[in-house]
C-alpha cells in the first residue's frame, strides 16, 4: 500500500492550517518531547484544551520547569498512550556525551543507538479512548499530533469508540523497520482507513515521514477549504502559520 498524494514538504504547517480551520475542542500532543509543538498549537486554537503526553521522565521534568507551558495552559502527563490501560516498559535514550542528541528517540520498543545509553522505566499507559472518556467526555472534536517512535499503529488501536470524535491527525510513520517488529506506514494507513480517516498529505522523507489524516466526514463536508489550505501550506507554509497565529492574537 503506497501513499499517492500531493507532497507537502513541511506537514506541520499544513497541520497548523487545518487545526485552525477545524477548531477542535481538545488537542492531544502524543510524544511531545519538549512541548514546543503544543505551545505552537495554543496560538492556533486559543480556546482548546491541550494535553502533552511525554514518557521520557527527563523530558517531562524539563517541561514542568518551562514557564511557558503553564502560561499557555498546557496540561502535561508523564504516561504512555497505547491501545489499552496498564503498565508498560519504556526505553529511554540518554546521551553518553555532550554532542547533539535526539531527545525524542525513546520508544516502547528497545533500540540501542550509538552515542546513547538505554534506560528502561515502567510507566502507566492509557488509550485515547479511555483518556477522553475519563477526562473530556463531552468533547466532540479532537485533533491528535502523534510522534511515538514506531508505535503509531498502537496509538490508533486505542481510539475505539471515540474515533468518530477525532477530526484531524498528524502522525509520524516508517516505511521500513527501525524498531524490531513494528507496524509500517501501510499497516497504519489501513487501520486509519478502517477507523474512518483519509490521508490528505505526506512529508518528503522516504523512510520516516509524517502523514496528515482527516476524518471522512469532515473531508466530505469541507473538502474545498481543506484542499485549498493544503495547497497554500505547500507553497507558503511558514507564512500561513504566522498569519493564522497573528489573527488569533488576543482571542
């Protein structure tokens, strides 16, 4: 299964535009790392509830110490988002030196990398379904930003009865195996399609890239505006994102 779609080089800008258009009540930043994306979302949907999930305890503590997280009303949770409730192992990647290091490389699947040590921690996991039903039971419009290092399929598997509340998803997928036994892009897209989502754009990378999905119902109802924003984002993504944020100033 391949994704034959117009190329959006920077999918985050397309997501920003569609986030603004869809105005979800809740945005879940799953695999937040440092909260930078969640902080940007606040400028785009000032009235939404924004929740950042981060499993890496060192990243989580750094987020709690970031004054902008509190000022921008971002809720931070040190737990995993999976396909069910329970306790899971999480393999934290920590640098061995002082050079550049990807703080977002930790995963529920162990993958030892050069220049890093792997630390196993045990964390509580929730599904999107259980979290929304417990914390935001009245929310009818939800957006997801999913960056979980090989476990997008697992997150999608936990949508359950709330799949029809999700309008918009930005998800990182892999076309080749980076984590042993992981589900690949084709698997993720098949599951997404069965849950009622259509892929509308993708990133440029060949091995690990981002895909934007929207609900079939929203796309059917608002396809003209969605497609127009995707085209604008592909040509003028950064400027479009800044204009939207500026237009929301003071709201």
